[in-house]
């Protein structure tokens, strides 16, 4: 038997529908029918949005317009959607093992403790519960497709465009709250003339894995001291959930406006014309 990896990526293996039903049941039991109806409304809007953003194989029009490869999610969440395999990012070469189990399951906790896993990356958009942190001694990392501390929570790439912030990626330490842990590094995604909303979402997820590739070796070798990382300023930014249809339409209006500004910036040789909001990495190599 070989040596246990120092880092693992946890990917939920349940189908999309099964996970969604579990979410609905939990919301109903803890927050009531009003909150459940709100969540269902948001999910319906998101599903309508997938017609042009996360399209079924054979209907990848918005990515074709951007001349970008087809890509839908970071993990194997459902056979229904075409997926870029996790191994395409060469995670195993970084010393990362991929295991498939529920993010908050006993299987995950036991695997982490039995193998003394040092770093855990939680795949998919499932919030870790407090007992996971209480019963393990690992450091949990998250690759967030948004610029922290400004865009916390779900659909950060959509809300970024809504608030006039570039899509981005953040690698940070996880804690018991949503996207509030100390920041390791950030990377801003420039907007290009041929970008669609789908291609920007893809680029944000790709930047997440680039940050992981660059910074995980530094974490494993202790060249980055995680105890010295500063806490986020939670007085700024917004924690987001789903987005309604009108705000989603505003995102598309904003994107078209940014691309027009981009053309004018290029005409005057503006430096970094596709950057509308930038922040330096918290940690440099």
C-alpha cells in the first residue's frame, strides 16, 4: 500500500436531482415554506439560464461564439452534462487524490482522519458543516470563482458582472461560514471582446485551478504560513445566493457595456483594457 496523499479533493457523487431534493427538504425543515418557495424560484431561473450558459452537448452556442473549449463543471456531478475531467488539471501530479463522497459525510471525515490528510479541497458548491471542522484537524481549502472579500456565496461570477467587478478566482482557507476564511491568493479574469457569459464563467473556474497549481506546493512545503494569513474584512462585500431573472438580464447588459468600453480603451492603448476592477495577490511567490 502506497503512502497516503497530503491533500485530497472531495467530490460529491450524488446526481444533481438527488442533491437538490435533499436541499429542499433541509430548507423546508429549518427555514419553512416561504424560504423553500424562494429557493425553488431561484433554481427555476437558474435552469432557464442554463439554456445559454451551461448547455447540453450539441448546443454549445455561447461558448462557440467566444471560440472557447466546451466546459461545464469542475467535477462529475451528473452524467447529464458534458464535463471536463478533473484529471485534465493534472491534480495527481500535485499530490492530490480525488475521492468521491458527500462533502459532510462520515466517510469523508474517517478518510481524512485515518490517513492524516493535511489539506482538503471541497469540490462542488456544498457548504461544509461545523462538525466537519470539529472532528478533523486538516486545513480545508476552497477555490472560489469570485473576488473575495467582495463576492462571497453562490453564483459569484454572475454577481460580479452585476456589481461591475471582473470575474475572478480566489484560493482561501475555509471556516464554518460561507467564503469568509483567510485569503491565500486572487486572480482577476480580464474581459475580452468575444467573451460570452459562459466563457467568463469557464475562465473563472480555470483560474481557480491555476491558483491551486501555483500555491498548493508552497502550502505543502510550508513556504506559506497559514497561521499568518490575515482575516477577511467582512465589512465589505456581499454574500449572494441565486439571482432573479431581471438581475440576470442586467448582467448581460453590463457585459455588453463593458465590451464597448473595452473597444474604446484599446483605441487609446489603455493598459489592461479588460480589467474593470483589480486587486493584487495577497501572497506573492
